[in-house]
């Protein structure tokens, strides 16, 4: 979210545009149960059992799967990492929605990297902490 925060700070996108992009990202998220089946960590019947439990007890899928003994915490962590890695970046959604151009994103990404590099290089010479 560093890039998106920088885009907001510089007035290149609005908070409503970023929130719309995040909502779009969430709607496109691959369900953790599907990933668990694809990875061979849960069977279809186990996923259905968790979903049925979730209908009566609205808690996170992973938490219910662990409580049912279908997943370990380590397995869930790996599945969540896989889910996160499959998400489309918010910056790409902002481009697709026409809120910002690819060139603007690339320019801002390079500028942010330069700022952060300078920050870390200066951290050795200066006291304090930099949040560029």
C-alpha cells in the first residue's frame, strides 16, 4: 500500500478511487477453500463442512478449518500467502479503471523507490528513522 498512499498524498488519485479499487480486488480474490482443494490440503467435503459451519457461525474460513482439524496453522499461513500472491495489485486495478495511467504509476514507483533508497542510505549516517 506504499504506492497507493503515495498516490493519495500527491493527489493523483482520490480516496474513493482507491477504495473502489480495493473493493474490486477483494471481489476478485480466490476463495481460500478453493486454494486448499487445489493444493491438496482439504477435500471438497471438508470445504463444504467449513462453509456450512460458517453459515451458522460467521468467522473466518481458516479459523474454522483449523478448529475442525482440517488445516494446521502453518498450512493456513501458506494458503493465505498463496491467496495474497494471486491478487491483482491495487495499482493495476486503478489503471484498468482509468483512474491513472501506466506512465504515472511507473513514474511514481521509481520516485518512491529512490526516496526509500535514499532513506536507507542516510539511516547509517543519521540518527532516527525514516518513513519515506
